[in-house]
């Protein structure tokens, strides 16, 4: 398999969203029967969606998808996660079973969920073929003392991510809510963000899965040691992902870049997607214009990454569990923005198609109830 990746091409391939569509959307907001600026942040969101769609009136969102990239990380063996926390394989299975929070909420909001196993430490056959057939390896190396993955594996994972972006764009997905699952992933994200922002370990090390002070100190020391390994390869993003990232991080980075190329808007979730977005920005500086930050998780590294990306979280809910829950919770805001700004006839048509003809249930009358008594 050819795993070479030409990162330089992305900078020229990623275009800016359509300014004319944005201006048309802003004019349309002014024409609606409402006070100027009365819908607040919804107006900016609607105008952004018009610009990434390249159309005005904006089209209502009808095919949103939660995309969850999963992978285990070697640093988890150091005890940087909360003791007793569910393993990655268990959490992936919960998503597939429909019992995980992201699956429940996705069903409520009308979004599909897709899980991609890049590096879960599970035996082959644990998950359905469509979930694990793109697995690059089982787990990754301890980034404080060794590379997470090889350069070839990083390139392979990156290309998988770009291929997934093409699949989603070609299938008609109109918005991606980006999620992640993986033991040790917040530690890896802290290292990438710390390296790219030039900060020390303490400034980017958060509580992740809800760790106490003792575990936080272990995590902080791990981030410190990994930062020393990351700094020599800062000029080569693929080498950086191989040294202190992982297959899931490389795939997310590739996905974000190719989504921008394909003009597919993405809502970022927690610190992991923020870290990958920061790497992707180094490759194509216009790419962040195709993304929005779903919510603030409370992780210090995420805040630093969003500041560098000039992205303002849509909500501040402190959801830090990953899976794409934070991004998914922003979906109703984005749907509200498009429905309010779109052609009312189109919104009504879509609502009728989505709802379908339904007869309301017949409830018994009081007389019938009394007669039964």
C-alpha cells in the first residue's frame, strides 16, 4: 500500500467559504421580521452555514452525522486515566449498542452515528467489519519514551481519514459532528497542543476522565517527557503525529483537512479534535474557516487550541467525556440557525418528509373510561 502523503497540496486545495453567500445571508437576516441582531449567535451561525454551503437562502440541515474515531494509547498504562474507567472497547460497544450518551442523543436529534476503529486494543472480530476494517494497529506506543506509531502507520491513518471525508461528502452528509474515544487520548492531545503552542506541561494538563491530584501529577510528568520528544519534529506534522500522536489522531487530522477541501462543515468536540485541528491548521491555514467549536470542555489544552484557532465555543457545558457529545449538543443550535434563515417553504417540505403521514393515537373518552369502571 502506498502510504506517501503530500501535505503541501492541502494549503492550495483548501478554499475560503463563499463570501457572497455569507453577505446574502446577512442581508436576508435584516429582511426578516425581527429586531436587528435579535437572534444573536444564531445569525452568525446561519451566515457561516450559508458560506460553507455556498448558497443563500441556506439549506436546512437534514443529514448530520456523528463521526467517532477510536483508538487506545500506550500512555494509559501509566495510570493517567481515572481508575475503574470503562475501557475503549467497552465504550465503543456501548455506542454500537445504542446505549452510550452520544447514541441516545443522536437518536433524539436525528443524526446518524458512525464509529471508525483506528487503533482500539481489541482482538479482531470484536466489532462489526464496517467498524474495524480500517484498524491500523492495536493501541500505540508510550509517547513519553517511544513513538506512538511508525511514520508509515501515520501516513496510512492520515489517508484513511481523507478517504472517510470523501465518503461522507459523496454520501450527502451535510454536517459532521466530530467525536473520539480512547484511553489516554487527553494526555496525547495535551502534548500536541503544548508542543504547537509552546507551553509547558502544567499549562495544558487537565483532569481528563476525572482524575485526582495524584494521578494529575503522573499525567503532568508524562506530558512533560513527551513534550521533549515532540519538539524536535515540530516542523513535520506527519512525523509529529507519529511521534506523540497516534493512528486516530492522524486519521482525524486527515479527515479535517479533506473535509475542508470537500467543503464539508465540521463541528469540533473536545480536546482531542481541538489538538488535531491545530495540527491541520499548520498544514492549511484556511482550514479552520470550515469548522466550528461545539463546546468548551474545561480542559486547559482545549482552550489554548481554540484560542490559537480563533474559534469560540458555541456552548460552555463542561462536557469532557468525548464520543462527540459536546459537538452533538450544538446540533440543535445549528439546525435552528438554518431553519430560521432558510426558505420557509423548503423547511416545511422537509419537515413533512421527515415526519411522514402519522395518525395521532386515539385516546379513550371519559365516558369510555367511566363505562369500563
